[in-house]
C-alpha cells in the first residue's frame, strides 16, 4: 500500500465519519482538533480505525498531536508503524 493510498483511506474515513460532506475541504496539514473535525472521543474512533484498518498498535505514549492531529501526521505515523513492523518481522 502506497503512502497516497493510505492518505486516501484516512481522508475518506475522516470525511465520512466526522465531516459528512464529501466536498468538505480538509487540507493534509490542518489540525483535526483545532478545526473541530474530531474531539477527544472522536480521536478514540480514529485510533480504532487505524488499528483495525492498517494492522498497527497505537501505544498510549504515541497518542500525540505530531502523530495523530492531521491527515499528514496520521499518514506518516501509519507508514512509520508499518515500516517498523516489517523490519521487525524480517
């Protein structure tokens, strides 16, 4: 799965579950919390989505804005987690 495909899945999840408007503008770097896209409860839903969809485990210490607070941050986080898992499995 490419980075672009991951970003598209993340964006689709956020738009369909939180914005409800397929035409809503959601720039890759926009803060999900500051822009009211998700709240703390919504972030738990995002984490569950990441774990189920991308087969990663989000540790409590990783629940940080630099990992989860934008489409770009989420995408980069997923890529890092999947790369680390692949390296560990090799």
